[in-house]
C-alpha cells in the first residue's frame, strides 16, 4: 500500500510540474450567506445576512507538521497559541480538532485530539522527541492526508502549520534519495545529504522561482531514474562529469516540499510556514522557508487570530433593496420596513434589538457597550434604498453574527400568473424578484488590513396569483302552476244527485237505461195523437 502511495505521489508531482512556479498568496473567500423566507400573505419576506455562512458547521481542523529539530521554545509558543484558542472557543458551541505530525525520515502521525477536552494529550504529542533524518515532503504529505480525510469540515476551516528549519534531503512517504555523483577533493562521491546543495550551487542563495522552474524542467526529462530507498546502496548514479546538469536529493526534496505545500493551498487550506530552529549552517534552508511564506512575517499569534476571527472591527456590509422586472416584464420593488420591531440581530444564541441613535438620520445601534455600540445600522431611503451594517467589534469564526430584517413587495401583480422563482440563498443565480440588487461585504482581515470587496449571493422569491372563477348560477326549480278549481254547476232538486260511478259495470248499464226511457216517452206521445 505504501509503495502504491509513493507511486501516486510521484505521478501527482509530475503533473504539478506542468504549472509554472511562482510564489502565491493564500486566497480565501470570507464565509458569508444571505437567505430569504418565502413571501407571506402580506407579500413580506424576512432576509438574513450571516457571518460566517448560516449553513456552515462551526468546526475547524488544525494540523501541526513539525520538524524533529523544532526547538522547545517554538513548542512552547505553539502550545500557548492553542491554550488561548481553547479559552476562546470554550465560550461557544464550536469545535476545534488538532492533529500532530512530527517528521524525521518518515512522518510520525498522531490521532485527532479535541482541543477543549484533550489539551494534555496534545502537549504530549507536540513534545515527542525523535531523531534521524529530515523528510519535509513526508511530513507535509501526512498533514495533507489528515486534512483531506476529514470530510465533515470545509476546506476554508482547515489550517496547516508547517514548522521546520527547511533543511531537507529526502522525499516520498518511504524515504527516497537520489544517487547524485559529485567530486570533492579529488574523490568521487554519491551520498545524499544537506551538503549536496552547497556542493552543487555554492553559498549563493537562488531566486526560488527560477530555481524551482529549473528543477521542474529537469524532472520532466530525468524522472526517477536515479532514485533509491534511503539507507540502501544505489545501483545507478548520475554522471559525475555532468553533475551540474543532474538533480540531487536536495533539489528533489525542496521541489516536492514546495509542490505539496502549494497543493494544500490550492485545496483551499490555510497554510503557514514558520522557521522552527534558527541555528544551522544552511542559509538556503531558511531562505526557502521564507519563500514558502511569501517573505511575510508570520507568528503563532497571527495564526491564532486567523483561526478565531473571521473579520476585524471596521468591516461593513452595504445592502441595496431589490427592484427590476419580473418574469412577465412587470416592474417590481422591495421596500425595507424601517420599523424597530421589524429588524434585529443575533450573535450566537443572543438576540439584540435595535436602539435609535439618531431618529432623523435613521441611525440604529445593537449591543450597547462602554465605548458605544458593537454593531450599527445606517438606513438610507430613496430611489436607491439601501443600508450600511457596520461591525465595531471583531466577528469570530465560531459565533454566527446575523442581521434579520423584513422587506415588503411594494407592487404585487393582480393578473393571474406565477411570478418569480424561489431561491432561498441565491445559489441558482436567478434574475427576477431578487430581494436585493446587491449586497457587498467590505472586509478587514484579522491583521487589520482591508481586503477586496466580496458580494453576497442574492435570494429570489415568488408568488402566485390565481384566476378568479365566478360561481355558476344554479337554476331554480319552477314552482308547479296551480290548477284553477272548476266549479260544478249542479242542479238542485229534491232528489240527491248521484255521484260519478266508478265501477265498470255501472258505466255500461247507465246509457241503456236512458235510451229505454226515451223510447217509452215517444211511444206514449204517438198513441195519444192517434186517439185524437
């Protein structure tokens, strides 16, 4: 497995050789976020500005990669830094894990320690005493592996502190050197050691960009032909008469140390290089450590501030309310509700309501202290409505600082349709019904220096107007017409009028009776006429 890792490391290093060598600054975006709730029935939304990001876990990793020759004084400074950091985070719900790598010819790796509860174990690991050999490359590979494997912590919350005198002549996880031949006092030698550098270059300090580019070019052609495991006998050595044209152990060790250090920065990790022991006769080694840190002076105190503080006092946010055209081309506008009951701040779990500093200029303060308010808000109404949110105290990595305020959609549409698109944190980069046209952070770093401005993502909201449907008119069932009663014209006689006969037999007999009666009457009249 270790041989496979060595092979993969070599492949990665060759791949990195395609990148031009140039000292780079650490570049990190400030952790921040902006979110908006869906519009309610009043067409209002609550917007939250968060420093650091609302979704970020408040956890950090700190890995020390320490040279075996690190002085006791430097160890004391590292432990003092960790003790101060522990006292700071104990006031919060945050978590810091610490890993220790001490390297000689190989990397000796600890487990992760919880800074709050395992400080004693951390001290034992840092003060561990080992000897023999110097392999900066192996130490950095092990430190990078520790940080890479912790997938629960974001890259921007990972810190690697490399402490060394810079003297190195081995590389790879399994210590490897180069069989470089050189002539010294008439003798031909091929052993690996820190003196290889002066044997090849003398005492002149190189221009590190030029030097590392030259090493990269030669690695492309020479590869690992002359590599052999440290402590064994080489089978193939470089030509002694061309020693200046071939890479030696120090060349490769410095290049692989540099490329691994830079790859960690490219991953987004915070990397620091400190000289851990100023004694020695190798000025090129101290110069190399300065090159890794870009000639900047770095201390454990400044590293502690970087780990703990997200922003220094004086940082501020400029936030412009949203306006524009929706997805139907209609004008829209959001208004900041300038009411002290409609906005407030949260710092960790503590809520701060605004206090009016100047009513006429819409100036508010949060968290009043002896020297003034910890945070202030200046509201500017008008056509380009905006506010400035100012931090008068540092913002830490381990306590969310949030401003929560309410916006009113001033002119919702009445025609039926689906307006806008809901994107809670703006990551979809939608362009209609944006709650804010622009929100910009003006950061000051933990060293008190102004940094480049950074924009927040802008959330968008949506609403639906439904088509009004008139209820269908139900047809009333017509009332049945009243049938007029017909009055029967009855002839009043002394005899009782016989009611209508209902049975079938009676209906048949009745007509024959009438006919017979009429016939008798006619016969009677004819007989009387004859007698006359």
